[in-house]
C-alpha cells in the first residue's frame, strides 16, 4: 500500500494505490493545504493502512505536510528528488503526477532523499537564518563604506576593518563634525597608531546632512543585526548541546570553527548511516565532479546541484584551510591551483567533507592527512620533466640515485611508518 502526493501551494493531489497481486487499484483525492484538510488526508492514510508516502520536495510547501505525516501516521515518508520522478515521460497533470509517485513508491523505483528529524530541522532553520542575517549585515556594511568613499573619507584604505573599534569611533566623530582630523586620528587604537599621519589624511572630509542621516541609519541596522546574530548564536549553542562532542571534533579541522561545525552538522546530522558512502554524501552536497561522456569522449561538466548551504559553508572552510600554514590542506591546495582557484577550493571542500564523513562514522578524532606516496611512474615522470627543463637551459644532465640516501619512495614509506607508530 503506497501513496503519492503532488504538492502545490494551495492544493494537494493525493493518490492511494493498492495491489492484491492480480491487479492494482488507485484512488485519487484532492485536499487543501490548510491544517484541518492535511489532518483529514493523514486520517485517510491511517484508514487505508498506507505503508509508504512519496512526495517531491517543492520549495517549502512540503514541510507542513511531512510534519503532519510524521506526527499522525506510521507510514514511511519518502522525499523524492524531482529529477528522478520526471525521467520517465508521461502526462504532466497534477492527478497523473500523484498517481505516478504512488506507483514509483510501491515498486521502489526511486530512492528517498535524506529527511532530517525535527530537532535537526530546527537547528537547520537557525543556521540557515544566520547565513541570511550575516549576508544582510555585510550589505549594510558595504553601503556604509560606499557612502564614506563618496564623501572622500578613506578609512577603508587605512583600516583592515573600517567599522571595527577604531574605525567606528572615528566614523562617529566625523559624523558629529566637532573634531579636527588630528583629534579623530587620536581615536585609533593598537597597531593603527603607527599610521596616525596617514589617518589624518584619510579623514579629511565631511558629510552632507543627508549623508549623515543615511550613515546613522546604516550603523543602527548594523548594530541591530550584530545583536540579532548574537541571539541566534546563543540559541544555536543551546540546540547543539546533544552533538557537542562532534562539534568539538570538527572544530579541530583547519578552516572549521564552531560556527561552521554547527552549520555542517545541521545539514548532515551526526548519523552517517543514512549515506551509503562518502561519495554519496559528496554527491548529495553537490561537490562531486560532473560527468559528461559521449562516444568515449569526456567533456567538461559542472558539479551537480546539491545542498547549497552545505556546499557554501564547506567552500568557505576550504578557502580558510588552504591558507593554514604547515598543513596538508595548504600543500594540496597549492598543487590544485593549476585548475583555477575556484575549482581548487571546491576540490578541497570535497576532501574536507570526506574527512568529516569518516570522523563522524567511526567516532574518531581529527588526524592530519598524509600526502599519498608517489609511485615509481610518478617519480620517473617528474624526474624527466626536471631533466628536460634543465636541458633547455643548455646543460647536459645525467641522473643517478644517491648512494647514501634511500630512494624517495623508501624514504617516504619510512616517514609514514614513523608517523603511524
């Protein structure tokens, strides 16, 4: 017994499909998306003893339906990727869509997507909302800097953070317009005090009355959003208590802090058994390489779409990890830069996610990865390349292994054995 639901903003086209072995029977009804009608639909499923309910992930309209199904029905809920359901051609009416989904669920022709539990869904709401609030705050900061630039105030050319403690104090003094450039420069703190003459030149300007009004509003918006982010962080910390141990483990990875760790766990959860493998998780996150092969020829293809929030936070972490000195990630990023910085960061993000998968699956702490040992063929290729480059400069090269030192691969194996022991 299976059911399919075609979800729209105002209506639900629902089909319940029964099979007694000899023939199939399907009954289709339409419900409104109001809470009382969704409850009637769930009661119908209970009456029909529905075992599996399939529906496509359509915007956010599916969320109240799934929530009511999880609370009032024992059926297993399958959230289907729309691409899988639409690969087979057929009529595209609301009724036939619900009938097709019920048939796919009954015969197991599609695989359900990962559906987070209620606690994880609440944490997701917060971490995703935090991303949007931070983006809004950045927009207001950029507006403030543009307004300063338009007035000839060059604080952003002198301060790394023009709205930090020193920059904010100097900006407010300029808005009040009751201090000289020398007095404004004296508000600088820390290492900025070594730039006092440059700061005096940077703050020689004034704002019009309209600019002052706009800047006060921008600063008020920035302060309000900063306070809002603090409240969100406090709530995230409260909801993250059950997975505090996993967050601390992820925090040990270069490029990942406690905020990023909370956002990653909100998307993936801590139970890696829901993913078949690390490759499956990387594909779900949209970090797997694209594939476009025809007639034996490989063509360029973009990575497939996935969880955009997880992909974004991992690429940001990869960018930070590639700058961490003395780490595997910086060395790996340096070797991948020949592909371009964006592709390199996406590749590092995928490796970070694979590392996170194994840490969460096995319950192991973070260990710095060891670069793969070069094979004999790779050593020969590099040697020939270096030899060719030197010969182009007009020298004759003869290569012989050093008698005192072991071969490079043997030396690498010895170093690896020492690290493992």
